[in-house]
């Protein structure tokens, strides 16, 4: 083995780190779902958390597992879509995904700083200090990502272990102090229907999105044909548990469903921690403080893995001639697409003044469109490329294949039809930009 090949092998991630990177990208912890409780109601929230995976992330995971074993290439679902439907739709899959990452990258940095306000209240009133903290976080994680997927995996592993501890303690104490029906009320009284079944559903789809994303780094994973399906089999049920169990425990013990908002898991944990040992509630907020730290760390983990997965998209598109060739440059030492990482991080910085609440409704349009293209690619490639070697295939034959295509399509349509005005206008504009950029790229190529 040559020195370069040794270096390449050492730079790849095994199953252990892949599981943590995948979990940190798709879930990171229960944080961010709190608004579902007030918009859709405790009962509908718990039902969403249990049922949605069977119509969204499980079908997408099965498709990703099959296509990763058939085509384990950098760029993942972008190149699957291109192979299935041609250059135009392949470009849209890549562009829409990269655009969606801009919305999330900046928002995760802002959410981290929002939680930091708990310890440094002045950040709430001095916007420029708030902004600089967000920028500093992006800069640190950019450096981590420049070092490669192993470094990202090591950081993700450490972060997720830190998050697990207070969440597990809260679940255990919450279940011990169960004294109310966590499913009541099923829906909020006098709540608009579109909020219960539209906004709540969009939040649920956002929570369970991203299971195809790690396919973009398939060439950086050891034996992806074997590791990727195994990682999905572990991460999907783990994500379901990470959302459902803390919510169930908090509603059953702390209650106050009408007060749930972003960050309420910290309040719930303080109440549960205060009740430990028979003390009055909120008398010992140690668990709430720990949970706040975990929420901050969770946003770090989400941003860390977003930088990893999203930045391989412009790299792959640049290799194919759809973006400037310079974005395909690799770091001389670490072999990472350094310029694609830096450019993406710079855009996150420009958007770091936004909040996640206003962006999810736009993000879900881009994510839904990309997901629909991904699952339809599995159907098309079965017909046009049956010779591809698939060490994993979607179970259930033709019925199983129909399930993984139709279920996400129905969920996407329901979420988009239930969009609020901001999401309807912003999402439509975001999708329309894709064909416009493709036209510019094609015209520029012909002129050149």
C-alpha cells in the first residue's frame, strides 16, 4: 500500500463514528420539537412522533440503504437522481439540498447563542455580541470539518454522549413522577386546523428528515455498502426514542403543555429535577441547567454534521461541471473539499441573524422536493439499471418499492398544502430558483 492510499484509508470513518455522525445530523437530541406540543397538542404530538417515521424517514432510509450499496459515490442522492432522471433533475436535487443547508446552518448557530443567553443575559440585548458568538461557533466547526470525517465523527461522538446523560436522567425521573395523562388534550382547543395538521406536520417532517444525507460522504466511509444500511438500522429507532420518550416523560410529569416553546425541555427538566427526593418543584433546577447545556451542545452537533454532509454537494456538482471547478479542490493534507466547506460556512455566517422558527416552513419545501426525487430514483433505477449490484434491497418486492415512494410523497403533499403564508411564498420562490440557476449554468457553458 502506498503512502497516499494509507492516508486515504486512515481518513475514512467506520460504523461507530458513522452512527454518531448520522444521529447528530438527523436528531442531535429532543430539542426543537417543543412548539409541536402547543401547535398540534400533546396527543397529536406523541402520535406524530410515533407514526411519522413509517411514512417519512423509514421509507427514505430503506431507499438510501439500497442506493448506497448500488452507487456508493460522493454526492449520494444528487448522483442517484442524475443517473435516474438526467442532468436537469440531478442538478435540482443538489441545488435544493445545498440551499436548504443555508437555512439550517445559520439557524443552528443562532439557536446555540439563544441558549447561551441563559448564562449570559446581556447577549439578549446586545445583538452584535450575539451575532459574533454565532460566527465564532461556525468558524470553530469549519476548522473541525476541514480536518475530515474522522475528526467530525470524534466530535459528534463526544457531543452526543454529553447530550444523552441529562436526557436519560430526565426520562427516568419523569416516568417515576408520572401523575397525568400525557396524551390530553389531543389537540389544542380553538386551534386553527392548518396549525394542528399543517405546521405541526411540517415540524414533524423536519425532525425526521436527513436520513439520506450521509450518502453524500459515501466515499469517506469504510465499506459503505455494509456500514450504511447497518447505521440506518441503528439510528432510525434511536431517533424515534430520542424524540418520543423525553416528550412523554415531560408531559406525564411536568405537564404545562400550553407553555411549551423552544427551550421548554430545560424548564421541564428543572421541574422534574426539583421534584426528585420529595423536594418542591423547581427547588433544585440542576437538571434544567444541565439540559440547557445539552441543548446548546445539540445545536453544535447539528451544525457540525450539517457542515459535513451539505458541503459534499457543491463539491460533487463542481466535479460534474455544474458549479465553478474551484469548489472541487481538496485540502492537500486532509483530502477534504476545503473551499466548498469555507464557502458554505460563509453563507451560514450571512444568515446567522435569522431564527429557525421562520425558516422551517421554507426548509421543508426544499427538503420535501429533494426527498421525493430521492425515493423516485429508487423506482426508476430498478427499471433502467437492474444490473447494479445491490447488497441490500428494499424488502417486500414491488409492494415494498411502492410503499417507499408513495408514503413520503403523500406526507410531502400534506405538509406543503398545510403551509402558512410565509412558507407558501418563500418555499415556492426557493424551489423556482433551482431551474433559474440551472438555465444560467447551461447558458454559461454554451457561451464558454
